[in-house]
C-alpha cells in the first residue's frame, strides 16, 4: 500500500496522526517545507532532515518548466533526481499558473497560459496535471482545481467549485500510479454551504486524502479562522486533512485546533531569505541595527545550527553584508522553529493539553504579525 | 609561542612543512579558502572543515568597513565573531583598497581613499593596518605593502618596493600582539634584482613569515613561473613562504615546485558561484546543456557532498534555475578539490615523487585554463 493513515490520538478537534508513505513515517500535524524546484532553497538535504522534516513539497508548475517532467522521469523521478530519501507531495500546478503564468485562460477543459520563464504557450488539464505528477513520482499528488481570488462574485466562486469537482473526478479517472496517492482539493472560500457541497461531492469520489484550498488568498486570518473548523468538519474523518499554503505559526496552531493534519507555506523559507526569523516571542528582523552588537543567540531555546553556534550580531552582519550564509542559517532556523512547533503540538495533543498549549504560544507571540 | 614552523620534508625545492598557530596544526603546502567578510561565501563552518581546511583568510579592508574592526574586537575577535575554531590569516587591506576603493592616493605616509560601500573618506597607514588586524585578532597578519599593477614603469615599481620596505619596518615597530604573527610582503613584480633587494631588506627585519606579493596581477602564468623559484629562493629558508592571491590548480602545483608553502585565491569559491567546477581533467561549466541528463557525479574520485550524493544533471538544473544550492554544493566541491590537491602534493613530497605527481596532474588538466 502506497499510503496509510491512522489517528492514534485526539484532543478536542485537534488530531494526532501517523501518515506512512512507502515506509516513511510522518507524524501529524506536520508542516511541509516548500522545495519549489527540487531543492528547499538554500539548504542541503541533510540540513532539511536536521530540521525534523521528512515530507517536503514540490511545485509541479515550476518543475514542469524546469527541468521538465520528462527529464525528471528519465532520471528516476524527483526523489532520485534530488536524492531526497524522505517523502514528497506535489501540488497540481494550478495555483502557480493562476498567479505566475501570463495570458491564462480557464474553461472546463483546463487552463491555457504562457510560461513566465520563456513565454512558451502551454496547457494544463486535469489529466495532464496527473500525468506530470506521475512522471515526477511524488508520494502524494494533488488534483487540479480552480482557486478563485478572495472576494470574487458568488457566481464565479460557484463556477470554480463546480469546475474543481469536475476536474477532481477527471483526475481520479486519469490516475494510473499505484505508488502515488491523489488528494482532492475542496474549494468554496469562506462560504460554508459551498464548502459543504464541494466536500460532499469529493468525498463521494473516495480520495485517500483531502485538502482545503482557497484559504490564505486574500481573506483576513480572522475570516479564515471563523470558518476553518466547520470547513474541516465536512471532510472524511479518517483521511488526512491538508490546509494548503497556510501559513503563519498562529495559523498553524489555529489550524491544528480546527482538526487540520498537514500544512505547507513558503513563509519560513522566504522570510529567512529576507532576514526575518521566527521565535516564540514573534518575528525578529535581523537587519535591524539593534542586533549589531548582540551576543545572544536568535532563540536560546532552539537546537538549530544558527542558534547553538552563532549570535544575533553575526547573523545581523551576514544580512547587512548580503552574505549567503545569512539566508542559509536563517532557513535552517525557521524550519527548525516550525518543526519544533509541530512536535510540541503533537506532544500537547497526546497529553490532552493542546488548547492551553495553543493559548500559551499565542500569548507569547507579542510581535507576531 | 603564537606560531611555530618546521620543515619535516623536502623534495627538490618542494617543501613539506608544519605550521602551528596557537595549537592548531596546519600541514603545508596549504591552500587557504577566502572568507572575505567573516564567512566563506555560501558554506557553514562545519562544511569548511569538511573540505579539509583549518586555515582561512579574512579581508581586512572589507571587515574594517563591515562590520568594523572595533565591533569585531568588542565581540571577542574574528574567530569568536564567526565562531571559527580553526586559524585565520588576514591581509593588510592594501590590495583591496588599490583595487576597490575610490579616489585612492598613496604616499609614504599611507593610503587615503573613499569606501566603495558608502563613500566615507578613510586612511590606511602601516600602523593602522596593524592596529586593525590586532583588533580582528587573526593568527597571521600581513604588513601593508604597495602592489603596483603589472607592466608599470620601472621607476614606479622601485618606489613601490622601497615604500613596501619602509612600511614593513613601520608595521614591525607598530605590532604589539604576542598572539599574532606578522608576515612581510616582498614586492618587485618579475624583476629579480628588485625581488632580491626587497627580500634581503625585509629578511633583516626578521619576520616570522614572508609572502610574495605582486604576482597574479596581470602577468601571464608563464611570466610568473619563470621567476617564481628564484623569487622564493631569496626568502629565509626556515620561515613559511606565502604566494598571495594565486591561483589556478596549475599555479599551485608550480608554486609548490618553486618552494611555496601557502596559497590563497578566490578562484575555487568565486568560480563555484558562477557554475564552474574543478576536476582532475580541468574545468567543468555546469550550466552547459551537455550536463542536462548526465547521471554521473561531477568528479567520481571526489569524496565531497556534491560528488557522493548528486549528479551533474542535478547540479546543472540548480544552476539553470539559479538555486542557491548550486553555488553551495559547488563551493564545497571546489574547496574539497583544492584541499585534496594539496593533500596529494604533501604525500608526493613525503614520498619523494612530487615532480612526477605534478607532471601527471598537469597532463590530466587538458581543459584547464
């Protein structure tokens, strides 16, 4: 069996799960670092593992453009291409097409667009999205969906929901791999009746896992938080639940509280490259002059390389001088921070104290925004 | 004693040495990776150590501008600032001022110039160069010298040689640290009588080590090779001999043959960031399309992370996609290559077969240029 999922623990709506992907055990709730182009930007595979991550995300749109799905396939798939011995989830490519590609047109058949790299005219259909992800050989693939921007007309939102259901059904039909688990993506923005409708239609197709898409696309964190638990409740209870593209440490804690099992976001890695570090008290901008002579570590509680070996003063200098080691060390730190937050959340669920853990964490995040 | 140097072996002019800097043993001939701003660009301290390097170079001019010698001093010196437990040599800053700073004027007093970062008006004298390096706390400091461009008028060259002697004497007078060893820099370009004059004057000042400056500044490798052994012969035999800013693997082999003990150059690290790798057969440009589907390692003989874990195809992809991991892996590889070449050279000297080792290496470097 390519995938199994069990739920050994629960605390309120928060779930403690074990996801096994081809022998690789992943405890949930889990945060997946984003490795857009076959590399988590700035760090080696060994450094990824040291942050506690065994499951990373690859971006199908980016990989299909460079180096191309056929090349990756001919080189033994994405795991072998990047020599990653953990598990990989790929997105469908849809979200990136809508946000990055040029001249994008969507109808029930699929999406046509021009590459943001060289302007080549390309097409992505549900069948093609599955084919590309099977060539990449990820452990979890995602159905193509339409993710409308926040605040669009109800009619457009309904069309996107119906199209996402149609496409999920076609993806299910097209899937051939027994090595890959295909997850569906429920849309519906903050409209709970649409969320319920979409979840029920997709549940009937019996996917091995379900994602909530269309969050963190422009609505406020409060708007998301208000509908998240109910949106999650429409999903099958015994399948993994993945909240796509979310987010801030606060959002992860709230997502866990709402019964979410899996998360991904560029925030820890992208912020690291810009000099912003996450610590229990919130965010730290290492370029700020206040750190210039500060001999304390970024986070005295953190076991990572940046925090055990280096000072804020040194990190400040690296970012001021635009040295690569700044983004490298801070990427290691931020992923360790996210990984630690997930590990602590799992321990809290296990011990039946997740809600107080979550509240304590949020209270400490005075500077978090 | 801050430094000791012994010569346990010799093979022709090639020397096997042991340099001990505050308890840190460094076997020579040695190549020093360049860590301009308190970091060898793109890699962690642990990764530096894994390439075999225990002695790195810091650039005084750059560090004096960012983060500043006083700050580094107040944070415990450069070793502690960057948390490097190996040894450090700093240059005097002169060479960078002449090549990077604006409005540079030189007279016997010193050099005045504007910072290339913010245009601040600054001055560097022999005394100031020593003071800054003592604040940085490097294990080996270099005297301020004047390094004229290759091909300058003989009169200008003579002035530079005399000024370098004057400045070396003033540096010697100014040095206070018992923890730091101050090396002199012999100038004279390819003029052997000037090299001899300069070396004799500086030898009389009894420095713990001597460098050859003014090479690799515009002359051809053949012009350098033609005078290198004789230039080195003017230096005291029982002191370390350092050929500054050189260079290509071929130049290192020729330098060792000429009796040089220490080298530094940005070539392995800078080339790595541009996608050029060094292998025994010469240079490999990883951006070239020929590597696109190549599943072989960059160098099957190399024990580094890039060569044992990754393919040329993956490295090609990383450089095509401008991913940080490309420069990171190639920096690790190129420094491992340089370190291995030095280790093999030392073994060859020990076994009395350096000349045949050098010829074999040069014969393999078909693509080296």
